[in-house]
C-alpha cells in the first residue's frame, strides 16, 4: 500500500509502498469495536459510590410520633425521600474491565491501521526531529502536513527536544510505536508516523502481536 512520505521539514513528499496488511469486506470491524469498548472500559476507575439509607449517618430516632401531628408518617430523617437521605440503587464501586484475547487485539489493530491508511489519513515523515526545542518550529512542520484537526505523532522513540517542542500544541499528541493501540488509530483526524515507527508497526502487525 502506497503512503505519502514527507521530508523532515515537511516541504516535499513522495509516494512509497509499505507492507500494510489489506482487508476485504467487513472482516475485523467487529474486533475494532470490541477492542475500543474494552480500552475505554478498562480506563474507568469504577470508584464512584453513594450511601444507602443504612450507611448515611444519623436518622436513628423517629422524627415525630406516628399519629396526631397532621404530618406524613416518617420513620427516619435519612429516608431516600428526604434531603440528605440515602440513595436508592445508586452507584457502587465496581470493576468495568473487559478481557479481549490477543488475536482479537491484533486483528483490530491491523484493521484500524488498514482503514486509516486506505482513507489517506496516515502520512509518513522520514524523521521527526526538532532543529531546536521550539514549539514554533514543530508547529510549522506539522501545519504543512496536517493543517487542521487533531493530530497524532508516532515515533519509535521521541527525542527530548521533539517532545518538549510538541507538548505545547493543544491539537497534537505524541505516542511511541510500541504503545500505539487501536483507539489511538481511531480517534485522531490525522496520523503522522516516522519511517522508523512504521517499520516497528508493520513488524508488529506481521508478527501477529497485539
């Protein structure tokens, strides 16, 4: 599959063939959905909690006698009907994590990579290096390749200068090739990959690793 390869300064480009696996039909689409749902679910802390009427402090004494006051019957000021009372069927700490096997992860990653590549949303840069640790310099290079939208920069390993220069650009995120996942491939409008990172990604896909 041919991808556009830019020079390090982003001023010129050429076409080059890369060995990205191809897919036909809807093979792998369900895997992409399952993996993205699992990644989002596994990121949830599940620490939300509310108190039932038995856990809220106070309310042990009946607020007034049962009859003769003209008011509605009440047994506790911590009833769910009262302000400050317990919560009925409220959230409790729980584990949201989902297990996805490695073959499904690998299939989803390969399919997401293929879909983004075939849509022309992945560009390659020969090397991602900042001549100086200046945000302006990196922003100019990225602007030539992806003028607008959220951008993900993928490299084998980022230099300290490059990461410092890019971290102040709000629309740009950085990710190392070894940590790239299916959700990363799906949520950004444009993905810019260095040649070294793409080699690692293709080797990972060819080896069937998640």
